[in-house]
C-alpha cells in the first residue's frame, strides 16, 4: 500500500497565561492509502490537536511550531490559508465528536451537505447540490432521504445527525476522512451502525480513514494500524493484531489491561496508577516515567521511537537493545 | 386519491411547501400567545398612524384658529374633541395622532443607524478578537459608562434642539449596547463545533461570518431591537419633554406632556392622552418583542407542531 499522509516531527504548542503547553511534541507517523489508521490515547494526550493540525485548523493561542505534514507529497503546513481551504472538505474531511453541535441549527440537513458541495464546486446550482445531497443521505443509510433533507438538526436523532455529518464529510469524495471520536456521544447500538457505515463508505469510495478514539473496542473492531499517544508523544505504533497480542510499551499494556474483557472473569480492573501529567510541567525524559513500574535511571532521558520489528514502533528504553 | 392526482401538478403551494409551513407555524404561535398578538396589534396601529396619522386628523394639528381660540381653549374631552383641546384651542386628538409620525421616525432612524453599526462592530470584535476587539470594546465601554439618557441629553444639547439632533443623539447612545450583544453572541457561536466544522470543510472566513454566525446572532438582536423600540420612543419623548428634541409647534408626545404639565391636574386630559399614547406604544413593542423571541426560535415552533400532532 502506498503512502497517503506522512507527518514528520509535528509540534503544536499552546501559549497560555500559565505557560507553554506542548500539546503535540514531535509526532511522526504515516497513513497508508485505503487503511483505517487509529490514534488512541487518554483525553488531553494530543490526538485531536494532531488531527486538526493536519489541515492547519489550530486556533490561537495554539500554534504549529514545527514539523511537516506531507499529503500526497505536498507539505500542507506550507500552504496559504486560501490554498489549504481547497484541501479541507475536498481532499481531507473531518467528522467531529458531537453531531448535535457540529451542525448549524439554522439550516436543513440537506442544505448543509449542499453547502459543502458548492464550496468546492463553484458554479454548482444550489438546486442541483440539494439533489446530490439527497443521494448522499441515501448513501449514509438515512431512511426517507427526501423528507430528511428538509429537516433541521433538532428534528433528527443523534445517530441520524451523525449520519448527516458523515454525509457532509463524504460529499466531495475525500481521499482522507479524519473522524475525531465519531462514536463517543452515541448509544452503543448506534455506535456499531456508524462504524459499519464508515467501513462501507470506505469500501465504496476508497477513502482512507484516520480514526481518533479512546475506545479500544472501536479500535479493535475497525482499524488496520494503531498509534498510541501519551502526553503529546507517540508511544507505540503497530498493526492492530500486533498491538493487541503483543503490546510493548508499558503504557499500552496498562491501557489494554484497564479494559474489562467480557470473556475473562476478573476480580478487578487494573487502572494505571497516577494521572496524566500536567502538560505545563512535563516530567523530564520519558513522559510516562512517573506512572511506569519499569522506570529506571535511563528513563530520565527521552527515549527514541525505534522499530523493534517491521511496522512495530515503540518509544521505550526497554527495547533499545543494549544497556544504558 | 385526490391527493394523488394533485401531486402531479406542481402548484406554487407545493413548491413552497416548507416556507408555507414555517409561516403557518409562526401564525400559530401568535394565535396561541394573546400577549404577543396584543403587542402586534398595538404596534401595527402605531405604525399605521405613523404613516397616515397626519392625513386623517379631524382638525389641523398645528395651525391655531385665532377666531375660535378663546372659546375652544382647554376644553375637556367631548364628542367634538375626543381628547379635549390645548391652551391654543387645538384639538388634542389630532395632535396625538400626528405625533405618532415623529415617534416612528425617530425610532426607525435610531434603529437604522444603531443596528448595522452594532452588527458590524460586534461581529468584527467577536470574530477577530485580539487588538481589534480591545479597541472596539474599549470605545464601546466609554459610551456605556454614561447613563444613556444623560448622554443623549448631552449630545442633543450640543447639537441644538431639533428632531434631527435627537435622532443623532439617541443613535449615538444606542449602538454600544448592540455591539456588546452581538459580540457576546459571536464569541459563543465562534466556539461552536459547527463553525469549526464549516472551517474544516473549507468555507471562507467571510462566508462563515455571513452564513453561519450572522443568522445565529440576528435572532437575539431582532428581539432586543423590538424591545428597544419602546425605549427609544420613551427617550425621545423624554428629550422633547425637557425641551430638547421636537420643537413647537411640532406635535410630539413628550412635548405635549411637557406643555400640559402647566395645567395639570385640573386640565388632566392635556397630559393624560399623550401619556396614554406613549404607554400603549411602548407596551406594544415590549409585548411584541417578547412574543418574537418565542417565534424566531425554531425549536419553540416545532414544539407546537408536535403538540398539534404533526399538522
């Protein structure tokens, strides 16, 4: 599979009154064409910021201070606002977490899909765009799309709204869809439907999906490869099978054992001790060190991200080979 | 069956089905809210009088009939003079009717100036933030730090007593309030996910402001402006009352009250009827403003629709 997106050493800092928050600090990864690439991590680990930085959607006080985002070989971070606008929604589309607030309450669902079409196809009559919108609503499995296209967001259920949001994102047949926790605010049954829908659309349009989530069940269900983030850093990257069967980083292991497995009867869930570090006063060296039971003296230096086996990258001193 | 046949012919009614539904619902809300309807009736009467008032007066509201002045002066209300007469023998009913135009003119002019200024400055300050926001808001604060009426009196006195100076003075006092409201609203809408989503699909900044922020800001502004219409009329009456604003012989409600004060309380009708006119107009605008708040909220309309059983 060829490479669609390559992020190199991405750094996004937020300049707040309290100090500089290094929300994303030197993140590198690649996304291959046609795959589902997941980013997992706790709240505040920088996964959403990473996703937004890809099309420069970072608002002040945040700033992209370094790195490259190569999309089909083009560095998106070097594009002007006007140029990147042509990429957003056309080549790279987003799906946000909360469907009820990502739709404008004053416009019908059909209009909001049509708007996306007209933005990127100037000259398209709104009438034709609305017709296309109905087709898209049918694609995202909304029953009675003709009627639903005329509904306002508050007249739709949560799952339906998320389908509309997905419809907006696929309306220009993007090459990459970045889904930022698309199922978090939905019912479990609806979650499965939405995930199925995403999979279906991926097959239909050949879209690559970047899925951001903290739900490991979702990750196991749909992804091809997974990246685990912790406190603004990449901790581990592997294909989904390897990650679940052979997690290497202590954080990944902790994350996996913190999820109850319905097939195994266990006495208690093992949470990871401690808390996510205060992002202004980040621990020196490995950021997981204060919570890690394997931590030693060498962890005071920052561990490199190394490839321990083909396609399996981990950032931990335990796997650097050799000692100190 | 009939419906089936009908659906083949595309009538205007069908093409605009959604819009008609929307209007019908609005009407429905009005019907259900007697207060809003009352407000609408008062306001409609006021506006109609403002337009045609001076042409339908039974007597000349301005000209003094010197031949009959002495026997006609300060007459109590009667069938000949519904609201009585003033000290020059002029028919007060005619003067009150004609006075509606002055009030309508002033309040319309003030809104025509204050709303656009408030919108533009508020949107810019709210959306762009930073230094621009600071500059706009600090200037606004300076205006807001004075009580509105006092500032209006000061401006009006400086500009000279006339209707035009009253308009300008009140407008100068009125826009800062709208800037505040629009800015606050813009700030909250700017943060909303749908604006971010619009950015993420590649919509330009100007289009985001026009298509997504402005329409979401305008509803509270319309409500506020409607409620303010009454206050503007009140302030303009106050200006005229203290001798600024409309000058004699222009019939203006505030002015009429001021003139009638000399004869109060024996000749009570002189102040009472202009006061009543102000009272009902201000009340009408307030009731209408309250009703509009409900009507302009699509969620509220739907609630009624659902209660109706999806009619």
